[in-house]
C-alpha cells in the first residue's frame, strides 16, 4: 500500500472530527491540533466507476434521510455515511454508519476515499471530572510509594557509563562519581579510575538509617520526634525520592547534593536522577548523563523494575485513523489495469530473485578495495591516551628491530635472550611475521613490563 499525507482530504475529514477515548497528555513533541490523526492509504485494489457512483448515491440518500430525522447539530456528522463495509448481509445493514465517502482527484487518477467517522466525545460532567481527579490523586500516591520500593531494589548495585573522555559510576545508596578511566580498562567490564587524575563526586545519597529516620521523624532508637530545622528540611528535600508526571509519562526522581565543590560557582555539585521504566530490557543501565547548568547534572536510569507497576509503563503509541482510497477505473479500463498490475508483480519478483552486485558510486565499487588497496587504515590514538599508555607500559628492552626497505635485521645475542627468558626460535618466527605485516616500513620488538 502507498501512504500519503494529503491536506485537502484531511481537511474534509474534519467534518467527522471527535474522539473515542481520552486524548494523550501534553507533550512538546506532539501537534495539539492533530487529533484525531488521519493517515491516507492508497489501496492496491480498485473500484469500478459504476460501483463508486452507487456508493456515493447510497450515501447521499442516507444523508438526506438523516437530515430529516436528526437535529441540526448532528446533521454534519451523519452526512455521507455508510454502513460498516457495504456488504449485503443483515448485520451490515443494521450496523451503525462508521464511514463517509469523498472523491479525491490526483490527475491522472481519481480515487474513492472512505473516511472513518470518529464519535464525538460526551459532554463534560463536573461530578465525574472531580471523581476522576480524586481517583488519579489516589493512584499517584499509591504509585509513588510502590515506585520507591521498586527502585530500592537497586540497593548495593553499581552502574557504569562512559561518554567520551569522562566515565561515571553510580552506586545506589552511595554516590555518583565522574572520573577519567585508564585506557583499555573497559575490556575488563567496567572503567577503572586513573590514579593520576582527579575525580568528582556529583552527589551523595544519605545512608539507609538516615533516610529511615527522616521518613519517621525519629533520631536513633529512642523513638523521640526531632524538630526539623530549616537546614535539615532542605537537606531532606534534596534526597527524598518523588513521583514526577509529564504528559503521559510517570517516573521516579531523586535529587542528590553534597558533591565536590565546584570551582566556578563555589557550591556543591548536585545531580537529579530520573528512574524510567524500560520495557523489554533485562538489566538496569544508565541512559545518559549531561550537565544542564554549571556543576548541576541530570542522569536518566532505565530500569525494568519500575515496569512491574502499570503506572510507570510508557504510554501506548497513538495510531492514526486510516483513510483508504481506491483507484476508480472505468469498465473499459479494468483489463488494462489488471495487466499493468501483473507486470508490476512480475518485475518485483524478478528483482528480488536477481543477485545484485556491489554498489558503484562515482565510478568506485563500494567494498571492492580497488582504489585504496588492501592495507587497512590504522588511526593513531589521541595524544592524551598515547601518553597514558606509554606511562602504563614500561619498555624493558628492545629485543629486535628491522628495516623494511634495506631488509636488515638486528637482534640481541643468545646470552641476552636467555637472560630475558626468550629463545631464538621464537624470535625467528616473530621476525617472519613482522616482515609480512610491516612490508617496507621499519619495525621493532619490545619487551614491556
């Protein structure tokens, strides 16, 4: 099927505009005037000119009858409608009209388009609205408490994230740390901090007993209620987890402070952590981290744990209402239309069965390696990473070196090789391999620590 976004036809469809369910919540990425949404689909089937005219006449007759029996406010909705599929069975005749017809001209074609009728929303009820708001507030309170319990299952878990030069480690119940990792440390599964560089704490989390005391308003095990000073209340508000609602999205938010002092603002670094439901995933992971303002950070944690509560599931994708358009073919053109479709199908099947060669762009065969040769391009590491790698790997001795152009080869004597625990046969094997790899370039074998 072919899909089009045709504004004139969509404008005609607005005569049937309404909704069948609650519209999605506000989002800056959505068009507020696009509901109900429509999508025009050009069907692969056709309809004869006589059948199309019969459907239009039937719809016009139904519209005239509806205009006599319906109030003026409902005339526009009932105009030009038909039954569910136009079938002749008793069920279809008695079914409620759900479509209206329009002719769309797109030279050299004419199409009969079936536009779905969207039921108008019921009149707002003040009592029902207030009850719905009360139920929603009750549901949010329940989801907030349950969300806290689900996120607390991360206790003792550490998540890692690497973005460019910076690496991050977030240990739930402890802190979020930003640091530079040693080159190649990700090969062992997690970044390892370079001891030669600084690390920065973006935020610290209160200990479990402190959070419990603040939640209960207690100090120690005495059970005495402690009055909260303004500074204590501010510190508590910075660490308490809460539910956030934006449009149809619900997620848990936690704000951590007490980070490393920022040299630009003179204040502690802070970070906001958002916990989002991640359906389909099997493990917790950090989605992204960014510095929204100077020394103030935002981190998103995608976790399948929150998906255990339906309140945190992402909203279902809103599907467009389909406007189906069929090509109107005159009686004398039906045979030609069928023959043309047969040719199109045969060409598609032939194209799928043929073995396509490599693509050629600008006279160059993509992937043919006929222009750049067989040598694989090698990129040199960044300056900082090369210095750190040289600092980590200390060269003990140069065992052998050679010149590709002059075909010379220098190696340590047998006594020195024996002292290093290397036999001559190993050096000879490596010599042959290095000459093949290096070609005409100079090379050397180093013993590193």
